[in-house]
């Protein structure tokens, strides 16, 4: 799902929230939104922008390590962890 970020048929915010659950941090700014999921081994920042029909679609997905010094997880590793929560 997250691999479709930036495509015209990218998942909507509702699709992502159905699959991953409620985000830990939500920020809405104008025609965009940012969702952050804090997981055990990674944090996942998802950025959404409005399409022509004003549906918020996943534009970017950024994984990061949760703790200093830990290796950067891949998007796939973080997505698996988010799906299992």
C-alpha cells in the first residue's frame, strides 16, 4: 500500500487509516495532512495531498528509526510493523 505513494491511484487517507489504524500524531494543514505512527522499532511519517476531487491521497511515506543509533528501517519493514499493530 505505502509503495503507491505519489501515484494518481495512491491510497486515500481513509484507506491508510483502515489498514493501519489511528495515527499517533495527526496534523491537517490546508489541502494536506501528515500522519505519524510511532511503532516499536520505527516511526512512519505519511504525507497526504488533495487530488482533483479533494480526496487526500498518500503523496510520500518516510520511515525513520525510533531511537538514536538504531539503523534506518526500510519502508517495507516499517509497513509490516505498522500492519501488525
